[in-house]
C-alpha cells in the first residue's frame, strides 16, 4: 500500500505495528525537515498518529500544549497531545488541510479525520474478514488482494452526469470516502461517522466598506499563513482573478521574487498566458510557462494512472502538466482554487437566477431554434452555444434546474446510452437554501470536494507537489457566504467583493475579466490527436452501453454536427480507469 503512494511522500516512510493496528505513511518533507518524522506519539506511547497535510495554526497549538512534551518544531507531533485533551474532537482545533489516522491503544480505538472542506482525500473499506483498511488514494486500497473490485454502475451513472462520483461513495462497491468535515471512530468491531463542521455564513457587517476591508484582510491573512514552509514555494497562475490575487498577496508578503507557473495552448481561444504574464510582470515574478503541444495521446496513460477514480474534468490534463513543471522548482505551490465557491464567481449562479424568469415553453422553442445554427451545436465557447444551453436550463423544472446546469450527460441522453435504461437516474442536486448562498453551499458540499479538490490533490501529489488554497480557508469561506448578494453578483459579473477589494492590486485587464481557468480544446482533440484512440477504446463492449449510441456520439462529433468533446472525454477516462485500476492485476511490493 505504501509503494502505491510513494509519489505523495517520496522523502521517507515507514510501516509500524501497534497491536491490532498497523499504520503506514509516506512523507513529503515541508516543515520541520529533520525531526518531523512519523508516526508521532504521546509521552506514554499509547496514542500514535500519521498525518497528511498541514495545520497552519500549529505554532499557537504548540503554545497551548505547554504541559506536554511535544517533539520537534512542526505540526504533526501535536496531534496525539491534542487528542489526549479533546478526544476525537481534537480535529476541531486544527486549521488547515489534512487527513489523519490516530490509534488509541488503551481504548483500541481508531480515529480517521478529514479536513473541513475535503482538500486531502481519505478512503476506507471493511474487508471480508472484518479488517478496516484506509488510505489517501484508492490505488493503495487496490493493493489488497481481498478487496472487492465490483463496479457500482449507479455510481458510474452519477459520474456520467456530473464528471465525478459524488458524495461518500466511490465507483467500487464497498469502498467509501470519508466526507469532508467528518471523523470516523472505529472500536469494538464497528464504526461510527460524525460530522464536526458545517459551512455557515460569518457574522454580518453594517457597511459595504467594512465588508470589503474584511475581505481584503481575511484573504490576505489566509495567504500569509500558507507561506510557512522550510522548502521552496511558488504559485500556479492561470491569469484569472483568483490566482492573480494570490500572487499579488504573495509578492507583497515575500522578500524574494515569487515563482509562478502557467500553462498554455497553441489554440489562442484557450490560451491564458498573456494575462498570466501581465501579473508576473507587475510583481516581478520568476515566471515559467508550459505549452501543451506534446503528444496528447501519450500523456493520457499517465493521467489515467494518477486518477484512480473515473474523473471527467478535462482541466485535470493541464493541471497535471503544470504541477509537473512546478515541482521541478518548488515543493509547495499556492493556487486560486475555491474563489468561485467562496465569493460566488460562477456564471451558472447568474444563469440559475435568470432562467427562472424565462417561460418554459418559450425557452424550449428558443433552444430548438438556436440549434439550427451550426455554432450552437459545435462551438462550446460561442455565444449561440451558451445561449442554447441556457434556454435548455430555463425549460427545465425549477427543482431540476441546477442539476441541468451541471450535467455533462443529461438524464435523457444517459437513458439512450445505457443498455439497461433503468440505470439512468435523476441527479439529486437541489439547494437547501434559497438564493446565491444556497448555490454556494451546494457547490461546497458537492462539486468542490468531488471534482475540484480531488483534481487538485491527485494531479499535484502525483508529482510530490503540495498545493495550498487560501480561498478555502474556512474563515474566508464563512466570510464569502455572509456577503450580501450585491457584493456577490452584479448583472453578469460575479465575485464583486473580491474584484473591488483588490482592484488596486491587479491590472485592469485582469480585474475586469470573467471566469477563466485551465480550459482544454477537447473538440479539436477528438477530431485529431485523440480520434483514433477514442474509436479504439470506446469500441470495447462491456455490455454497459448501447454500441449504436456510442458510435453516434463519435460520428456526430467527427462530422462537426454536434460537439460531444466533453462527453467523449468522460467515456474515454471511464474506460481507461477500468483498464488501469479495476482490471489490472493486484501488485504486491517486494
């Protein structure tokens, strides 16, 4: 299992037995390089722990543990002592990103804990003999010969809808994710799972100026406390407002030039490098660029080996490559992930509100009329394509509207795809609260941990690069949720508070930009670089999908009648996942 995770911690590792509990870990040295080894224990040696991640408030916690003998100078050794004082609730005292496994030998109790928002993954399963196994990645659990590899087709259906497997399930039956903000306590042959944190808005402010000052101060502090490291540190820079703010604040807090890394494409429609250069130039960063022009098909096997769950977010591709480039120079990188959830930056939030104002019959007619235009069927970035998609959403009943905004394969298309049409299910994706805050909370519970954070962690840790996300500081999240709607969206513009709070720190061409990210020209790829590979892999008949439906997707895309690039990518990554992780033989390290 440790051999399957050596990329997460190539510097040192060990396997240690404590009676009924065996703990393994692989360490990436970031803080307390010499004395931060694991596992860590209390003075008596009967509480031991292993840890993945960072506790940013470790210095204040060490001060609070004055009556304990705490080894070293870093964060991990505080864990057993916090547990001695607070029991399983010790995680509530941690501020950071983490997955923890702690063994209380006296009580024969295992505690597994995951950070509030799910930045670090943690999976677990009960084996046939009753053993509880856990790991940071599924590929480590797959080293266990007795682990079932039965594919959960209901989970696959949810994957086709959303491009990730949502919730605490995985695509394999019996293997679970520990949900963000939860602890699992196993003792006496059973386990219980408890939630210790739920995202809630912070206290309100009286005036707009006060809100903006709180945003500026809160984000600034979140960046500063993520600059603590005993190894080289940099930033991933997309050219969007979120990563640009992070770089600006890093530069203001650092005595040395910040190292920045960005990715680009020869296709100008997807290339963000000019915007990244504007920020790099303003703050005098040491800037590195990667242009994706290598053999795309040859990179896919490495991506498939990294993503041990079916994962259809195509931004994993450039994230994987920019992380690889960054790791050649730094061990830790800050990123702009979470800005859209925390400060309401997604266009779909505005679309969801506006869709309720369009009569459904008119929306249906308008969508059908627009799709008579070729650009509305085959150019995802064209205004006609986006308008047709918006009208599809407006024609959907209100309780299904947000799910329709998120779906890659809509329900009707999945019914056509499955050989057994009963496998197609409506995706339960409905806000629990009204308004923008309800949509933010829904994304924080679903899309953020299921897609964005999984992508960021696996793509970066594949190269032993630690990513830190200031916008996902839990206090920044609470602040963003509490903002009045007028400081979230205005017209078609999102992240109003963030733009206004940091307007003086950004070039005008950055602060006025809409939502950006690491986009990928999938449409072109599936008509060129990936065309033969897709036809070869998707011709595999597993009995799951109707072959004529899959062939229709390929044909319509190749002929440019309809752009199915994203859907084909999801099917391709699903097939590669089955081959790489499910059908591959169990590997036992020597």
